[in-house]
């Protein structure tokens, strides 16, 4: 581990690019022991947008050719559309460049498998950016569950509700394309929920052993927005007036864990009134908890001896990561989850260690997403 | 329709007997136009407990023989264990005695079918006591949905969470017996949820067309309580030390409606910290709502133009049934749902009209319960 | 204590008359050991409305002359406008008739004093109907506070917010008349809040020692409704087009208790969106609680060792009064508070014992109401 | 307005120093049009701690002598204890250095007056850091109120509840000293609440015209922590075992606005279970709102035609400042209020314009704080 800052190449410069760049920029002030980084090169297709973004996000240079870049940097952030996850990430790993890849790991199970195999072969650190694991309230919950405070796990519920597609005139984007995104609400939102619940209860309840799933597309085609953005992130640019929606708008699933716990899952982009309502509930023999992403500083918790759920503001100095921030009750935001996960990922990479969640974890989530699709197609429960 | 009060025979005198007797006693003061009733005969097995109950609940006499009673009264309330629903109800209907039967309609689909057929044949009114339809907030929601205020229905969620069996030493009761109860959380709680969601969205979303279900029993045998209560309602009295649990402790299901709406269902007696947490959520293209039985005076509602869910206290004078009770904000309780449904049922019976929900509705719910069990058994989606 | 039922005379037959009549009607089924009562005579001014009400509320006869009645009955319920509290109640007490009087005790401190003195002189039981003391969640809270679970009391907050007068065209009623009602929001709502907080913390924090108050009337005159209702309860009937509002629409106050705890109080009939929002919050050195009347089955409670407020459904079998009603989570309503207080009052009366709260308690609340008015008038803190 | 970055001198490097430094560091990425700044010099007393902080917070150099610095920089941030607000700020303003001063403006009204006068004389921009004005939900509420959506304002309620001093063994700090802090909960917390409510309703309801206040100190002396921190911010270092608490632990107040609206205020450091619970409620003739700092992304809002309060997630792209951050439902944190206020302050300073709130606003809040203390002392209402 040298004193040189880790040079960063980042593919993607919109929503996720901004979130990760901000995280990198904030580490020195709040996690001064984190490995130093240098935002070296920002990668995309639209040179003009790319330059503007590089300037604002603090990158030294830009590139429209990921192939030439992935072996020039120490760390490669893959924040592109899902169908661009595999090849650049694999190329980077083959060059022993650390890779931090957005979720879901890939747009197909086959690609996810290739990525997992590449990570196994590489000496570099490969992480998948399931950022919600790094919410203080979630880490606090995980510690309680692992310590047995909830007892035997009986029930898991995970929902991720949004409403940005309920308007049938909302424009088509790459997120509506099976070819680019793999799936819709399932992969975009469900991947988060499935990873998060596995993270929380996996050590107590074991793996998911069987599941049954249902996908639904409420609006079959959507208008294509005017000019097309032409970037890697929009995947657009077509001039046709409407374009087919080839992914799900919503999914539901039910599952059983090794220990007999049963779970329900759901995500939608059609849940009118819900903006980013990602909730997890867990019932154990000794206690229960509820979490909502829109109130991510809070945890509703019921432990042995309690008569009702405590609404806990998980912002005390001894709560996970909170000593880095503000006094109790001074809440943190959604973006802080990126600071925490980047701190962990970069620390692991600099130390030559594995990051959790790694590509193996990403692959296992992908397996479950694929099983949900299979169950929907064949009308059968699927053993995993 | 004569001026004579309707004479009532009631089978069952514990929880449900008290709830219905209270409803009958309160009608004259709050629904003075309701048909007058006379609490004539209370029916059960344990004569001593029966006499004490008759005295307290205001019945003139008792009987341990339902067969001799069902044709002596104008209205027969069947509040016994599920396996006692069919024969007495059918006998009553054959005698053209009106029947108000607790839910689920029966412990088997075959019995439910016999009951439905008997109701079709009879001139009497046959009602099934899905009391949650008669919550003001639910009626208010139903009116909004029917008026199209929520638009096209996309999502339905129904959960009924309790925790009274999470303690493995909680004693065995007839509710744990497949022979007596038919099923566990599924029939006891799920029947309510399925009926309630069908009631709310059925006219907009159509029927459930396919579903997939999962049942789970977490504790396989339970201790038998000492003396055995010997009543129709406890079904107990056995001296064995433990007894097998032959029903589900919890179920989950997912379903699709005719219009493409997708639904998730769940009920449990193992949801630690939840006492009577029956919730329904509906998302439509123009609006959404959330309801919780533990806050039954409230409705969370989002309509076109709203930026967030309104938390509405559905206790204004022009809300359903509320003009009979108290000024705005003076909340009603769980038992009021029985007053409302008894008002409706007795009014229908006295007028020789059908009551909604009738045995046809009860049968359709039973079909769905059976389909959930079938799906669980065969590991397949079931078309309904 | 004889076996004869206690004969009841009741002055007032609208809102409060209905609430108390319902309570009397429900006692036999749910509190069978309560003294039996006979609803003997209903008292009012408008014979026609009175007869209709007597019929519906189950009274044997009516009277328009309270003076001739108060010594004919065993128990006299005084539910009339505040300025009718003193004379009939005193006459009844002088005849050793038990008196249950609605709050506030009187419309002036002088009348309250006369009533207190009459109660001291009488052998009969004199109770004031502060029904919110008899909410299970409140009794549960009181027990916790008395047991020291909240430690030393530091803060008390009490608010009672309604909005039924925010519309300036809402009609004038006796509640807007100083002559009839004494005060407005202060006496109608503030009396409840002040009694409730005294009840909860009085044994730990002592009496209120000084206070400062503020009254405000937002709308100075109001239209008089058409025909005038002519009853004792409306006090109306005038034909003038508008009539002056001579009471407060809202008040605020701050106070100090003997132990140094500080309090804020407020009530309003102008709090848009609030229907019956009566809240109490208490902070002690070891714990805190919050209560809201619109969710009267719940208590938010934080005790030593808790990280957040528990939202408790105070509906378990061992919660105060709950064993009489339904299983956990099956909520009770506002009217149940009347059943509980009538049970307590009648039990005390039949046993020849005092009821808490008695006229002494009613007088002390009246003293504080008067002190708030005095502080507002003179712009000074008032020592009590 | 030159192209040179504005050089910043900052007095204070702990809680507030970190919050403002973070804000400065984040502006380029999220508010790229904000004036560029250079974190030039960090000012304090403890050289070692100062150097460590300067390094982490990104300052080029340190100084222990504010007098030599205030005229070397373009902008002076005064984040020191309250008794250090006046002299350095005045010196800076006299040198036409822009000043951004933490609240309350001063520890005495006399100092606040001197500061206000210095600001009037200076060509530089003088701002007081009432950061809660810059919460998106608050700005959104302010816009609604100004547009008349709430109608005539009737009620204002403001509370700021914390519990970090409820433990009597919590150590003494400068915040417990009248000499350094001026007052306790009143100045530290109440200043926020009073400014925030004035900001929200001032343009509709006018100024506060009279008020009555109450201060309470629950614990009279506190242990002095071991070594003493010796910094400007701790004010400590004494070796005595305990030290007298010369400020209030809590205050309450009630007030009247020009238009007749009435208000209640409260703050405490003894509200067990409350971490940073700053709430504001406003009732107008047409609508109402509620806000809580612990859920600062949300606003509870009831407008004409609504039946209940909408719980609004004020995180849509067209909400104030939100277009700079994340998609709807991806919440921001407490620290974002500093980014917003620094953006506004620096923009005003660079343009040679006034910043709102300015020292005039700070002075007016100080007047009200002083009036509350005066009312408490003399037991009288105070006209303002």
C-alpha cells in the first residue's frame, strides 16, 4: 500500500456518477484515514456533456473509450447501464484494476457469472455497490439480528415502491429495455431489496431455498423523448415515436429461507404517491423491526420486554458511522450511504482485501432475480 | 314485515357471541329504524357457562341442541367453530330462518358449496359476517374507488398480522386443528383480507384470475390446556399433554386480477409485536390509499393533485354511519363494525332482501383460500 | 346498598345525554357487577325533542322541571350548559341525591365554590365527569408515573385543538356566550387538559403554583341560526341576525408546578384540520410519554433503557378496563371512557363513597381557569 | 466582483466549523455558480487541535489571533461562543470584511445592538446563520404562507426539544455559562425557533407585539470535565470540581402577533427521549402545517379542500434547492441546510448585496429573547 493516491476511472457521470464523485470528495474531511484518491478520468460517450461533468465532478480528464482506460487507473467505477457492466468490469479485473460496480451486477445471469468468475481470477478487489447495506440504521439492525436479539427469524417483507412511470406518457428510457437493463423494477429495485434482506437475515435464516414470482408490465410502449441523449446512461437517441417496454413495471415474489422463514417481496414504478419507499420488515421470535428508506435515520424496533415498536433515531455517536458526522438528531441523507460504502470499498482495495458485498454476492442476487423471472414464465415455484 | 321483533337464536357465546349481542343491544339507541330484535335463545354445549352468558348477554333462554332451535327463531347467528358452520346453517336455511354466519364460511370448500347451494334454495336471507366491510373508512374508500378517484387499479396489498402464537408454549386450541378450523391464519385472518380487498377493488379490477400461495407452520405441536373448556368454541377437553398443530401459522400469496392488477397477501400469528394489524394498501393510476385496522378511524389517502398521503380521520357527520355516533374526532371502536353489519343484515332480512356479503361471496373467498392451499401443495400457480 | 336499581334523572339529552345513556345501557353486559340503574326521567325544555330522546335513550318519563325531579331520583346527571350546573346540582345534593356533573364544574368560580361547599355538606356522592381520566392508556400512564418510572417530572404539555369555529359563518351557540358558558375554549377544552395533567403528574409534581395566560377571540360576532333550538343545551332561539361572541376562541397558558416542572397549555376552536386533537406530553428525568385523544388506544412511551418512544397499543387483557372488552388490538372508542367513568361513579355512589374526580377537583380546575383569565386581563403572572 | 476566489477566515473549528467547512467544500460540485472560495485561515486558541482541524477541514493556515486576521480575508465566519460574536464581527465589518455569524447574534442585547450598528455602517455583507430557514420544506412552506394558502394566521407553535443535559452528571460547558453564552436553551435553541416562526409568518401576521416568558434551571451546578479543552468553543479548562449553571435549562413563552395570532414557544435540554426535535406548527384560516427537524425532508400540510394533513416528501425537482441534489425521495440531511445558506450568503456577499437574515434580523430575535427573560424576572407580560 503506497502513499500515492489511488487513481480513479469512472464510467458514468449522471445520477450515480454524481453520487460516487461526491462520496470521493467528502472522504478526506470525514474519513481522513480512508485511502487518498485522485479523480483521474471520467468515461462516457457524449464528449460535451462529459467535459462539463468532469469539470464539475473534479476529474482531471475524460475518455470515450473505456478499453483504453481500465488498465490505466487503480480503481474502475462501473456506473453504466446494466448491459455495460460485464465487459468493462472484466477487462479491468483482468488488468488487476479494482472494480466497484453498480447494481444489479449484470443484465443477464450469464454475464453475472462471467463477472463473478473474472473476480475469482483477479487479484484486485471487486465490489458491487449495494449502498443500502451501509445505512447506520441497517448496520445497527444487522448487529442486533446477528446477536440473536430478534430470536429465530419467521417473517421477512421487502418492498421498493416508486411511481415515476405511472404516467403512461413518461418517456421511454434504457431502463425500459430488456436488452440494456435486463429487467425493470425487478433488477433496478428488487436487486436492492433482495440483497438487503439477505444481508440482514442471511446469517440467521440461511439462504432462500425456493421462491415464486410474478412480473407485470402495465404500459406496453412509451414515447421516445425528442433528441435522444446519446449518452451511455440514456441509451437513447432513437427517432421512433414510441418504443416497446420490454421489462416489468412491477414484480412480486414470495420465498422461503433455509430455516423456514417466509418472505414477500415487491417493487413497482407504478405505486402512486411513493417516491423512494424502500421498506424492510422482519419478525423474529423475540423481536421485530421495520425500516423505511424515506426515513433512513430511523429504525422501528421491538425487542423482548417492549410493548410497542420503538421509533429510534439511529444518530447517536456510537451508532455505525455516526461518530463521523453530527450530534444526535442531526440527520444524514441518502448520499451518506455512498460515502460509507466508498470508505469501506477503498479501504479494502488499498489493503488488498475483499469487499463485502463482492461479485459473488452480486451473482447470488442475480440468480434470485432470474429465478423470479423463471417462476413467472413457467407458473411454478422454483427451487434455488 | 310484521311489527313483532325478530327472535334471535345465537350459537356461540364467547368472543363473537359477545360482539354480536352487544351490537343487537345497541341498535335501538343508535339505529332506531333497525328491525327490533329479541335475544331469544343462546346455544352451546356447556350448560353452566351458557346460562351465565345468556344472563349477561340478555338472552331469554338457552339450548344445547341447535337442531331443535333453528326453526324456532327468525334469525340464526352461527358463531361456532368453522366445522359447525355448515349443518346448522343449512338446517336453518331449509326452515327459511335467516342466517348470519361468521367467517370463513366453512372449514372446507365442499361445505362452503353446500351452504351456498342451501342459500340459493332458501327464501331466507343468508349473510356472512365480514364485518370489516362496515368500517366507515372502508366504506368511504370503496365509494372513492367506485367513483374512479383512484383510476385504474394497479396494486393491492393485504396483511393481517398477529402474534399470539409466537410463544411455542401457547396452548393448543381448535384454531390449530385442520379438522375443526379448516386452516389457520389463512382461514381466520386471510379470509378477512381477501374479502376486504375483493370488496374494495372488485368492481374496478374484476376477479382474481390466478394466484400462488405459501403456507407455513412454525410450531408443530402445542401443549393442551388443563381442564379443557368443553364448549363449542374451545373444542378442547382432551387430556393429552401436547397436540399436533395441523394448520398453518402463516401464509403468503400473490395474485393477479382480471384487469392486470397484482396483489400480495399475508397473514401470521407469529408477527411479534403486531396485535391486530390488518392493513390494506391500494395503488391506482390516479391515487392510492392505506388502511390499518388498529387505527380504523383513519384512512391514508392520496388523490390527484395531492403531494402526500392525507391522514384522514373518517369521523365527520357525512362519513358512512358516523351521523349515528359522535362529533368529528370522537373515535369509534372495533365493535362498532358489528353494529353496522347487524344493522344492514337485519334490515335486509326484515325486508326479505339479500345481504351483501352473502353466502355466494363467502363461497368465492373459500375458493381462493382453497386455491392458495392447492398452490402451496403442488408448487404451482393456480388459475381461478 | 339495596338491591333496587338506582333511579337516574338526567338533565340534557343531546351529545352528553347520549354518551351517558349509552354508558348506562352498556354496563350490565360488560360490567355486570356495577350497580343496576333505571333510566327514570329525562329533563329538558323542549317537550317534543325530549320525548323523542327519552324514547330512544330508554328513559321511562320526561320532565321540564328539574326542581321537582332532583329529589325523586337516586342519581342526578347534570349535563346542561355550564350556567345550569350550580343550582340543580346543589338542590340535588341538598336532597342527598348523588350528582354526576359535566365539566367544567361551573361557569364562574363563585358557582364552583358554592357547588364544592354543597358537596362537602352532602352525604351523597358528587362527581365531575372528567372522562378522559378513564382512558386505559391514561390510567396506565398514571400508574407508571406514580411508580416513579418517569422519574422527576420536568415538562408538561397539554393541547386541545379543534377547528369547528374557524369558519366565521359558523353559527352562534351558547358555547359562545360568557353568560352561559363562562368561557370558551378555555372552559370547554382547557378544563379537560388541566384536569388530565393534574391527574397524571399531581402526585409527583405537586400543584400548579403560578401561571400566566392569554385568551384570544378571533371572530367577534356570529350569525344566529334560524329557528333557535330552544333547548337547555342550545340556549338559543333569539331572532337577531348576529350575536356577540363573549368568550375566547383560544387560550394559551404556561405554568410552574411545586417541584419546578414547567408546563404549557393551549386550546383552540380555530386549529384548522384538528378535529378533537387532545394531546398530553410529559418529560421526566427517566422517561417521557405522549398521548393523543384521536388515537386514544395508544401511548407513546419512553422508559429508562429505551432508545426511542414505544408506540404501545394499550389494549392488552391486563391493561386498565380492557379485560371487559376485546382481545388485544381490537380498539375501543371514545364512548368507552363514559362507560368506565360511569362504572366508577355508580360504584362509588352505591357504596356511599367519594368519586374521584369530585367537586373539590372540579373547583381546583376552575380556580386555574380563573387564574388564566386574570393573568390575561392584568398582564401578569398569577400565583395560585 | 472579481474572478479571484473569496478568501475565508473561520473562527471555530468544532461542530460549527465542520458544518460550514463542509458546506464550502461542497458548493463547487452542487452549486457551481456560487462564488469560488478559498479556505484560507482557521482561527482558534489551541494550536495543536487547530492544526489538526485545518488539515482536515482544508484550510491553508491557522491563527490564534483573530484581530490580525479579520482584515486579511474577504469573508469572516464567526462560529465562536456567543460572547465572542461581537468584537471580532465588528472589527471585521469595520474592515469591510463580510461576516457570517452563528446564532444567537450575541450573548447580550447590548452586544447585539453594537453588531447591528456596525453592520449598518459597513459596506460589507453581514449575515446571521439561521440555517433552518434554508430547509427546502421550510422554504416551500414560506412560499405557501406568503401566497395566502393558509389564509389568516391564527396559531403558531414552536418547540425545540433536546435531552443532553437531563443527566445531572453531564459536564459543565460554556453553554451553561451566562457570561459566555448569555442564556441557555433560550438563546441556543429558542433563537432558532423564534427566527424560524418570524420568517414563516412575519409577512402575514406582522411582528410579535407582546409576550410572556418563563425560564427554568433544573440542575444548578455541574461537574467540570477533567482536563478542560481550552478551545474557544469549549471555554473550559478550569480545575474546580463543579461549576454553577447560570443559564436556563428550558424556557417557555407565549406571544401575540400584530394580526392577533397567538403563539407558544418552548425549548429544553431536559426533554428525555428528544434528540433534536425542533417543531413548528401553524394554523391559518384556510390551512395548517407541521414541521419537525428530525424529519426535515417532510412537511405535514393541510390546504383548503383537504380532509387531513398531507405528509409531503419535499424532495421533488421543483422544490427549493432540490434540483441540485437527488431524485425525489432520496432525502437530504441536516448539513445540507449549511450548503444552502452558504450559497445564499456568499452569492450576496460577492454581489455586494444584503443577506437575509442579516444582523438586523439577528438583533430583533435578540430583543425577543431579552423580553422573555425580562418577563420571567418581573412576572409580567412585556410589550415589544
